[in-house]
C-alpha cells in the first residue's frame, strides 16, 4: 500500500464534542485470531479491527486451512484446528504492513511440520527481523532472511524446538511474543526476561485460552505440550487510536469529548501519564474489564499544555504514541524533551525524522537527537508535510491541522487503513475538518 498517493487536507475545525468509539485494538485483534485458530473448538471475536494488517492475519490462517467466518463487520467466528492442526500454506503468506503479524507468525511457524514463507509490503520489507530470528534459532528453529535480516522470511518446518531462558537485549512485546509462541511447541520450559516491562497481551490471552503461563512485570514463563481451548474474545477500543483524539481535544479550545470502551492496559497508557504531566484534563469513567483487559471511558476536555521532559520510565508504555506526542509538544508552551526512543527509528518509518521534518515545515523549532528530540512549543503554520507512508504520522499531522494558522497538506496517507479504517469520517463527525 505504501507509495499510493493519498493526500489529506487538514484545517481548523470546531470544538471537539460528543462521544465516539475508535476501532478495536490492533494488537489484541491479531492475537485473538491467531490463538483461536490454534485452539480446540470454535471461538468468537467481537470488536475485531477491520484493518489491512489484521485482515492479513485472518488470510494467513485461512491459507493454512483454518475456517474463519465473518457474520458482520468487526466480528469473526474462528473454527480452531488445535495446536498441531495447521495445513501447509498453498502460497506465500503475505503479512501486508503488519510487523506484529509477521513476528508472531514466525514464532508459531517455527514449530510446524511444514515449510512456509512470509512476505510483506515495501514498508514491512525494510523492517529488521533479526531480533526475532536469533532467539528462535537458539530454540532450534531454522529461519532464512534476506541480507540484513530483512523479509521475506523462509521458515523451515520439522525442527525440534527446545525451551530457552532468554533475556531480551531490547524490550519488545513482539519479540517476547514470538519466543513464547514458539515455546508452545518446544520441549521443556521457555522463559523470557525483559530489560523493562512491555505489553502483556500475549500472556493474558494465552491464559484466557487456558494455557498454563506465569507472568509478572518483565518476565513470563510457560512450558510446551498443553492445549488451548476455544473462548470468546471481546476486543477493547485501541488506546493508540484513541490517542489522536485525546491530544486533539486537549488542544482545541472548548472541547469536551468522551471515548468509549478504551483499553487501558498499563503497558499501553504511558501517553495518558505524559499528557497529564503536561496539564491535560483527562478522566477515566466507569473502569471495568472486557475479556481479561482493563477498559474505561475516557473523558477529555481542553487544557493548556506545558512542555515537559518525558520520563524515560514511560517510554516503553507509549512507544506507538510518540508521533502524536510530538504534535502535543509543538502546540504546548515551552520545551519538551524526549529521550530513550531510538526504537522509533525502525518503526513503519523513522518516526523521529518524519515528525521532525514535518513540524519544521510548519514552523516549529525541533532538534533531533540520536534517541529522541527537543521540541520548542510554538505556533503551527500552514504547510505541506510527508507522512512517509506511516499511518501514525499521517493521523498526527491531521491533528496538527486543528490548531494551525492555515491548511496542512499531508502526503502518502493510504496506510492509515492498516490501523484505523474510517479515521477521516470519525474525525469529521466530532469536529475535525479533514478532506
């Protein structure tokens, strides 16, 4: 999808008001389909994200003989085939733009009897897979990549996997998950230790599907040889998608917006803490649990934001939200310092560079550092920016248009469909002016 030339125009809108539900959580949607496919029995998934990435995961399992029905939008019925019931794929498995899909599938496919080949779009084909391949190779997997550890990946089947005690060099929920999923097929115990805690969706969902697993902040352990039992999964609204509206309503005077059923897993809500440190007025209403995940309705009202030094302790829990934080910082009073985010340079794009380049074109003083940026808050002007095919950067620049002194033209926005189909319509329904 990258490279298709979809351009947006964003201009000042009205005060954001009303209530809305953003699409389902992407990370949970991927895992729900994967685990339901490997479970015994029939599972239902509601609140499923109808995005390009998650549909690619559905297609991958359909290619391996799993029957998946779609009774209505955002719903899937998955007829599980059990841990060892997947069939050899008839074709290449195309993961599209989904790094999560590719990394987690690599862990699952490492334990199969058959060979498989994973490919992706132009953007995914530039994303490093070596940090998944190395721990899986330690377990006995054989995975071939292109030069530099890049996709496409050839996963050789019929290997005997052994459990491993693995300390992640860099905290990554995707790498942790790939190792744990390979551990389902391994002899003995698999332990993953993290330098700091990352999202625990895989651990929570394995438990929900009945797999014995022990986990705490920064560590997870399981042994192979059990089975998963079908269950019904309700996917909460995606905090990363809600983030654009949290910042937008904070910035636009007079705003009062309610976001329904948002997942507030503590490993995801670092941005909430950062915005509150900046002075945001965000309250959690009726907190509750949906399918093992904490959710709440988030109410956000306009507030004057101040620049801060973003605490590094929050970084792992807001790694996907930095593009929109950069916009909040650009519109805040004073200086915001971001450190410890080198990982942003190897996301769908180099997010530090893309956001810095774009904000400079809109008149903001921003200095890039190797692992972050220093952003001087100011007045956003009109201009033309390039989102570099990165969905989160595109939506962040759309929010910037709400408070800019003129029109912002945003290039290369087609990939927004990967994570947030219907973003333009939903945004315009609550006060944006986006075309």
